[in-house]
């Protein structure tokens, strides 16, 4: 094949010859791209004693916490939720931790977790009424400093969920939810009226996302 131009190669009215300036074979144009971050929220889902109200706990009472993380579309390598329990509380590593991936389709998948009950149909308008039922395997939970990894007071549990891929390309949000139990221990610091802070973060490998 061939082409014809009024001028010679490299001229303003000729073919580009790659010599530079207007004769480059390539161009560039900067553009900004915004990638949504992970949004997190922690809630007190339930308590074990009927005599206490709201977020008040009695010594020996079990609090069930709910960790919620909105996951953007794409891949999150080595995704984990890291809880920061306050002093005087102890994570109960007794098989009661549960997890679910919420989406309008089975959009979130994990490289380490799979099975019935893990993926639950819902979105940002309905997930608050959903309860996770998929048992988080013992191998996905770490952070205990006692003998054989047993959890002590104030040990922070880390819930490793593998590499997550969110392929749900609709306009709805996809959410990872974990629920677990923690015991309010009988310690001098846990006196009446004491407020215990409680937070968590989402991580991808060694990077804290939120």
C-alpha cells in the first residue's frame, strides 16, 4: 500500500517521518483518574445480657461486633480487616466469627475463602438487615499472643480474607461484613462508667486502606 501527500516526508504538508516536533509518531495527554477507597464502619450488633441497654456492658458480658467494609470494583491483594480491641476486652476465638460478601450478584470472590453462605445477595440499602453465616476458618484469624496463639486481653484479631476480586460492575455497592464476639473481662480498669474505644482498619498487604 502507499499514500500520497503534497509535500515531502517531514514537511508540514508531508508524511510524518518520526524526526520530532510535528513529525512524532506518538502523543500524550494527561488525565486524572479517581479510584474509590475502602469505606469502613464498626457497629455493636448485639450483647449477651438482657439487663444492659445500648452500648453498656456488664463484667463478663459478651459483645458481638460487626465490621463493615465497602469494597470498590477491582482487585485487593491480601485483603484483611484488623480490629483494635481496647484493654479489658478479649476476642473469643471460639468459632463464632462469621463473614459474608454482599453484592447484587456474586461479584466478590476470594482466593482463600469459598462455600455456601459466603456470597449473599444485597446492596448498600439492604445489607444492614443481613447476618453473616459463613464460618471464618481458624486459619484466617491471627493476632493471639498467648500459648499456641491463644488470645489474651487486648490482643487485636486480624481477619485475613485472601485476595479479593470485585467484578460487580453495576452502580450498587459491594460490602464485606464480619461479625465476632469479645468478652468484657473482670479487670480493675473496667469500672462503672468507663468508656472503651473500639476501631478497626482495612488493609491490603502492608498498606492500610482506611
